[in-house]
């Protein structure tokens, strides 16, 4: 049963990787077809040039030398709607860590590793469901007939394989702790 869980876990990883690559390809295609705003290229009039340098003056910078350094700008970084970098990293990373613990359980037959990998698997499932929910919410929020970044058939395949993997991992951990 532990080997069957391993095989299904690897199948889940393959389906997830395929889904992630298809989603990234769809995002690249959407970005390539989206109209881009050209950067304004207004030339600086000659009357605005600094005296004798031929360079435009730097706005906001005093023309005299000051010993006080300028204030450090505070920049807030926001991800675009529908993109969640933490979930996009955490879900596959947790899955890989859980799979590594499962490999160790198979090799060492150390029972706590089965429960450790099952716990990591449950956190991975929660992160994946959160990623799916936020992606679905972002698609609905756009409301312009936009499609989800991930193909539905791959989402179903990945979810079904993950469900069976969770069930087999639980049954294996239960049988290992009683055996």
C-alpha cells in the first residue's frame, strides 16, 4: 500500500507540474496579446536645460550641494490580481518535502515518518485549495469572460490523484502504527 501511495504521489506531482506549465504558458500568451502602454517620450525643451551643462535639471533635487542625504523611498510591492507568490511556492515545496519524508519512511520503516509525511501532505492540500480558491476568485473578479489560468481537466486530474494519495497515505500510516 505504501508503494501505491508513492506511485500516486508521483502521478500527482506530474499532473501538477503539467498544470503549472500550462498555466504559465497561458499567462504568457495573455500577456503577449494584451495591449501595452507605450512610454511617453516627450523631449525636454532647450529652455529647460541647466545652464551650461546641456542636461535637463533633475526635478526634486536641490541645485546646491547638501550634507543631508535624501530620504529613502518606501516602496510597497504588490503582486498582480490572481497571482499569489507564497502559495505558488509553498504548495509545490511542501509537496516535495512530504514526498521526501515518504521516501524516507519507505526506506527506513520508521513509523513517525509516515505520520510526518501525512501531516505535510495535509498542509500541502490546504495550500493547494487556497491557491485554487484565490485563482478562481481572481477570475470571477475580472468578470470579462476571462478563463482560469489552469486547464480544468488538469485541475480535476491533480485533485483526484491527490485525494487518492491522501487516502492511501492515511491508510498506510494507520496500518504502520498498528503493525
